[in-house]
C-alpha cells in the first residue's frame, strides 16, 4: 500500500516498470565482470534478435570491476531501459554478489510483461553465469514488475 496525500494505492509491485535482482556467484567479481561486459558487447547489434526475442541492442555506458552501466532498446517498439550491475566481492574475494537493476526510461510504463527482469536475466544466462558454481538468484514479484509472467525467450 502506498499513500500519496489523500490517495491510497494498493500495489503488488513497483509503480513504474522496473526490476531489482540479487545474484550470488562462487566466482571472483573479475570473472563475473568480464562475462557480463563481453555479453553486453556481443549483443550490441540486431543479430541476436534475428530469430525473435530481445537478446540484442544492448549498449555499454560505463564499466569498472565494481559497477557496470548499460542500456537496452526493445527492437520493435524502441523502448529503452537503463541497466546497472553493482559487483561486490565477499568471502576473501572468492565469491561475487551482484545487485542489478533495470528501469524503463518511459515515464508512464507501469507494466512490462517482465521485460526489465529479462533484460538482466538474459545477460546472466547468455554469459553462462547461470551455470556458475554457487549461482543463486533472489528477487520477487514486488521487486520486479510482472516477474511471474516473464517470458525471456520473447523479451
């Protein structure tokens, strides 16, 4: 529930199309960083979308071993989302915790069919990190707009 002055809004998730995910990997952050940056660069053109889906049109904005900023553009409707990944080492730098966020730039976007989740997950999966040792994902419908209905082969 969100109260704005005299208006009360019941919400089962964010009021703007977005997604926040926490990932844990049994790999050093330098490995996770390389995998993500490589995948973002690999999917910068329309080639990844030739068979449908949205595994294309990613653009790296900036990158350090601790923070990656990128954008994703939907190939058909040209909607743009801002993505960021914060990489924090733990357990004597042998493991990596990633806090990731995707937010629609379209101010009026409330629903997104899980697009913002897929923007992030597709990069993790495409880079092979879902098979990494210690892989764990934490998110929810509340943190990710329409996460439960996300179809990442389409979005």
